[in-house]
C-alpha cells in the first residue's frame, strides 16, 4: 500500500495547511513526504497540521520524516540522519507549535510514545480539535 | 490445531516492504492476534527487513526470505538474507533521556523491535548471510504493561 497525501489550505486569523496522510509511511516513501513539506514551506506554509487518521502504519523512517518536517517548518535545514550531533540545532523548544498532529491510530501513537517523539508535538484527538487550537 | 505458517521471498527493495508487512499481518490475524500484538509483529518485521535492505545489502541485489508462524503461544518471524554480516542485536539503545529535538533521528528501528518483541536472536547463516529470529507472545498487552 502506498502513501497518499491530501493538502488543504485553511484560511483564518492564522492560516494553516492540513496535510492528510492515507496509507503506510515507511522507508520507501518517507523522503517523498519530506519533499512535500519542503515544497509547502517554500510556497508559504508556516503552520502545519498533519492528519494521521488514515495512516495505518508508521515505520521508524516515518519518525525521521516527522523530525525533518519540524526542522523545515522551523526554517532550518532538515537533519542528516548520518551526520550525528553536529547536525542538530539547540534552539527548538521542546513542544514546538509549527507542526501539530491529529488523530493518530493507536499503533502510530505507540510508536511516537515509545521513541519519545510525542514530546515534540501537540497531538490532537482529531482534525477539528487541531484546527480549533490554531 | 492447524499450524499457521507463511513464507515469502522478496528482492531487497524498499518498495517490497508493504508485501512483507501484509504477509505478517495475515499470519497474525490467522493466529487471532489482538491489535497491539498485531501492530508489534508488523512493526518488527518492517524495521528488521528495512535494516537488511539498507544496512545489509546497501543497494546491492539480493533477497530476503521471511517466514511467520505460530509456535505454541508465540508468533515467530524469521528473516534470512545473504547480505554481509550485520547483527542488529548489537546495536546500542538510543538515549531517550535526551530531548527529541536534540537527538539524532535515526537508529530507532532496533529500539522499536526490542519494545515490540519478547525475543530477538541473531545467527550467521551457514554459507553466508544472516538469520534474525523474533518471537512475540500472543499476549494482547504491550510489553511495557506486562
């Protein structure tokens, strides 16, 4: 099963882009997801909600993608997984606000918790709650 | 009880990971694995197969032989390959006390395998290659809660 992405721009006091993922995020497609967000950032997106409701699987490479997406949305180059500590910038706040997550299925939520990456995100129960919180 | 056993041979290609996951998902369902158990089995085989393709074969052609079967109260997954020796059980644990924004994002695959599975064993394959054997009890609870 491939990964499909749907992009929706929501206008408001704070414009936000909702990126919905449908399918499975793994080592074969995580780089495409990073490229998608890089393009969104280049096109002006500054607030991003990633809707995970239809994402039924996330591999550890998906965590690399989420980590990279946070850095892109923070206006920084994404980390090189092979570069080690020197690639990491110290100025991100622990829970950043540029990227928020919505509606992870239990398996995806467990992967985020087991790796501590959930601390980097506000996780909303659904897309409406995420939009209301912007 | 009729044994549930499936075997799949796929090229070392990241685009084939979905098939590997699907096969293990089918076996887990046939074994009446509950959702957390099923997710753990699928996660473990994906991470292990990805490691073989990325760190074992490193872009060179080869195959993975994946089996999944019920053995008693366990589901056992084996992945055999002909890649240069690579023992994922020797990979050190990531330091999760480091805040995620300061951490190198890679290296989480083996960590997730350890949390998903009850037993992970590595052995060199006779004649060259590697065999990784992973077992998880058909327990509905995550390992952290047992």
